[in-house]
């Protein structure tokens, strides 16, 4: 079911995520509107891009779904920052315990997709 | 009978300075402002929007903090700060970080001496009320687990030393000081002692404060701030019309180093610190003891430790906040310590910088170092009618052709805490 966002909500999302990789704020708005979860891996890539050191950004561009986030020079605090942004972007809640054993882009994307879908169904 | 002899006390010199202040963000800018009496104080629009009867602040130029997220903060392009350092800072830690970079460069300290078991940091900052407020608001609204995990270390009073240890790999002593407006003066004294006692060879002394509505409003509540709107009129320490101070922020760092250590590595010595003293008023949580009892005893102790006579002190950078009670208490203490003769020269640089609170002691010790090294006596701005009670004191109301050889800097804080430190011109080659 598509969800309408107000102009104010769209502007807020675009502002909040403007420091992410190009195209990320639009992908977030698109996901929130359409519920198209295939956008989630690219949204995650766009948010990770914001938090890694500038020299690691080319690696983020080239990362596959099997790339562990730790391979991009991310420490546990960067991971937390990414998860805070992701929760705001997707309007979901991820518990700390959900992150145990989550290593690759695929692991994180699957977790986020699951939470996003549950959230949509609940509302 | 014991024949034990003690080695002569280790001497402490200053080998580097760094400034992010309302009157300049480099040594050269600060020097020019002090020499030419250029004020860093200006009309601060957020105060008018807050509908309080105060208009002035000693703003820090070239920095801006439009949002909570540090990615949006603006600071001079000369500084490169990795995100993993910036994310745990508040504005005061960022100011301090930039001042620290300057001080390390000026002292020509290689990384292996910055990060060394015999190199420490003594810091003072009141923390960031802005970050505390906004992060608490976020925690209550969204829950603490949806809030920046660095919120606490970026906000609390120990933020400066905690960030410095991480950013600069400090391996020696690290400590924060919290004695209100004497905080970084206490840090300076403690750094001096630790080098004298052979516990450290180098200690960075740092003071820093935010400068925003959150750092100013609590002082409006105390009725301690000037209501004047023109920085060419107020603050006016020692003038009859003085009606309070102006708040400022920024960061200041001094590199204190043991003399032989500095000599062996060929460091450029800027001045020597020769003593300090501290004493409390035992009087009031906020008001100074009217006769400046504690501050007078702090000055006596500093002179005694320096092993000089009062007559050898030829410049005092006064605490001089421009409050009616504070200035009077300090001048009475000066008269008692130095007698009713003319001299030493006295001025308050707060009349152009504003009052730096936890930053003030380090910033003004840095100014004294500049005055000794560059051979000038800072002027006390905005005096049009000297308080007649202070007439017997050599308050510097206009530029004079005289350079200090021994300079004293005073700091007093809430709770009636007082610190006085003495620096001497370095002319031993």
C-alpha cells in the first residue's frame, strides 16, 4: 500500500540525509512512499557512505552484498551511528540484540527489510 | 644529623601557545587585537530573540554550529578533523582542539613527544549546556538508544580532557578542573606543580568554553552581565559605570615544559612560569569577599613561591570582570599586597575579550606570555571615568611605553576560589 508523505515530511527527510551518497534521500522518500524494499540495500550503502572515512568511500561504492561492514573501516560507534540513521530513514526500531551476528550488507539489509515489512503490516 | 641535599627545583617554561578567542584565532590576530585594543565583543542577536535584557557577547568568529550534528559545523579550513574525533566533541572541545593544534605546532613538538608517558593534559571546560539540553530533549522524545552514543562525552564537564586524550594519544596525566572561572588557572598551577615535582616533563594546559545562548543565559539569571549594548562602552573594568561582564567562549592552550627538556630539544622558550598561589574566601557562594581576602592571599602565595618581592611584579592581568563588587574586591587586594604606591600596572583584557569563564585563566596567562615576549603592556579598554577608589593603582587606561618583565595573572571563581600565577620574561638565551 503506498503511503502519502506530506511535503514537510519529504523536506525533512531530504534535509536529514543530504550528507549521504547522492540519490539516497530520494531513495528513502521513494521507499517510504511505495514500500519497495528492494531499495533498502542502496539506502544502507548511501548511509554507510556518510559515516566511513573519506578514503574508504570508493570501497563503499564497490561493496557487494557479501562485503562485511567491518571491511570498510567501520568501528562499533560508526555502526551505531549508521543504525540510528537507518532507523530514522525507515521509521523502524532495531534492537541492539538484533545486531548480533549481523556482519555483511546482506545481513543488515535482510534485517532492515524484515523490520520494515513488519512495521508496515502493523500499521 | 642528616646531610641530605635536595636538587634545585625544576624550572618550568612555556614553549607553545594556541588561541581560539573572540579577539582572534591565531597568535598574530590576538597580538594585534591586544596591542591595538580591538574588541571581540559584539551585538549577539540570539539574546534579543530570547527577550533578555542583555545584548553583548564575545563571539568566536569563523565557527558556526547551526545543528546538533557535527557534520554541519563550520570551522576554519586550516583544520582537518576526522569524523571519529569530531563526533565526540561539543563546540568547546572543537575550539580547544584547534588551539591545541596551534600550540603543538608552535612548540614544534613531534608526535612521539605529544603522545608520551611524560606528557599530560590539564584541562578546564564547563561542558556544553547546549548539547546537554538538546540531547536530553532527544533522549526523552526518542529514547536514549536512538540518541548519539557520544552525547554524554560530548556534553559533560570532562569533555575537553577526554577528547584530547583520544585525539592526541595523550599517555601521561590527564585531568579536568572545575572551579568555575578559576578552572583553567587551577589547571595551569597544577601543571606547573607536576613538572616541578618531576612527575611530567610536558603538560598541555587547556581552557575552553562554548559561546552561545546556553552558555550566556544562566549568567543573565545571576544579574552579573552588563546591560549596555555598545562594546565601546562596556565592559569597562575599573570604571565607575561598570555594570557587569560579557560572556565569551573559545579555547586557549599553553605548552608547559621543564626547562632542560626544552633546551635539549632546542625549543623556542617564550616565558618562564615562576610560581602560583591559591586561596579561598570562605565567604559566599557567589559574591567575592569585599576586601578580596582570598585573592590577596593567593597573590601573596604566588609571590612567595616565585621567590621575588612584590616590587618585582610590574604587570597584573587582573581578573577584572567589570562587576561592581568583583573589581572593588580585587583592587583592594592589590593595594594590600603591593602597597599604595603606583605600580604594578594593572589592566583587564576582559574588557575586549569578554569573560571566558573556565577558559579565562589559560587565555589570560597566554596573553601575559605574549606581553612578556612581545614587550608591551595590555591596556584596559573603555575606561572614561576611573573609579576614584582605584586612583592610587596604576590602571592602564591608555597605551604606555613600558614592557613588563614579570607578569601576574589573577582568576577568581564562584565559591570564592582564587588563583594567581606569575610569569617572567625569558631572557636567558
